[in-house]
C-alpha cells in the first residue's frame, strides 16, 4: 500500500521530500490538484468539494493514509473529511507554537495564503498558543503562483516580498513562520531580504512526525524491497517525461533549501 501526499500543486512536495527521508522503504503517491491550483483564493465551500474529490481519487489507488500537505486545504476541509472518511488523514499546522516556545521573546510573523490567514483553524491556533499577542499574519498569494511557474531566484520575487514587508519593522521580530508549503521554495529569497537574526520555520517536520505516529498506531508501517513513488495531477497519473523531469527539479531545489 501507499502513503498519499496531497496538495493543490507542488507545495506539498516539500512534505513528501521530508517524508521520503523519514520513510525510505515506504511506497508513496503524490497527488497535485493541478487543475484547480491555487487553493488560497477559493471559497471554503469550493475547497471542501475539491478536497473531497481528491480524497476519493486517492482512495481508489490503494492508499493507507493521506497527508493533506496544504495548509489551505487543512484549514478549510480536513475536519469535514475526517467526519466522512475512516482513512488516517494528517493535516498541516503552521509552526506557530514552535515559534512562540523557542522565539517568543519578540514578535512572530506568519505568512500564508488568504484562506489560511482568515481561517478559523489559524485563529484557534493563535488563540491557543499566543498568550502574549505576539503573532502577526500576512497573506502572500503571489508566492504560490511564482512556485507553480518555477520562478524562484528572481528580482520579481524579491521585489514582491520587499513590497509586502515594507511596513514590517523586523527589529521587533524573532521569526517568520511559513504557513503554506509552497513557501518552502523561497527560503533563499527570504534569507536575502530578511535580517540575519530572523529564524525561518515551517510545519513540515511536525506533520511528518504525526504521520509516523498514525502509521505506528494503526500498525501499517511497511519496509518495501523496492519502494516506488507515483505522481498524479488531478486524478491523472503522471507518466510523460516532461512532467516527471519538472517534479524532479522541484525535489532537487528542496535538497538545496534544506541547507538554508
């Protein structure tokens, strides 16, 4: 059986990338809802339908657990999906608690999509862990589009970030939390424009640790002799060389991002 990792596009590859290191002998299925990316500007009702459809497609492919490697989809739909399906569903949670616990001596900036920023899940998380009211939120929807177009180390990206951060006095901040898996591709661009003292955090490690606990609790960990990865775009298996090479380029970039 396979572990499914699901995202609106290629952001969730950053979670798959980490999961492959944690579970080198597991079979994986990566599902990008490329027909409907980006998720961050859609309504909650639209997202519930899209996530439901994606889960139905993944279940058909003999998966044993699904990682919803998308903060937007987690925020909008995972509660309803857990009520509907019995398969283990692991969602994303931005590393806000980690930022507060380790760097709560100063302010913390969370960057995410508009849906995640406005969502009840994010507001509940902040209410729970941010007792000193240190957390600020900014929506950066264009980063998702840049990532999907493979626009990374680029002046346009840096100018966009600089413009969005123009009113932030980073002397008052300790860290920045990546509240969207697409944003992991921009750690180098962020590092260029942020002061050295700013820590960059994401929720990927916590999500992969939750996946391990789910697999262990359900006794469905596997050690395959020749583990495989399959890729799907909105229900269609990716088999053409051009798209497989594209996905490989993203995974190679994530190797580089681990060093930042």
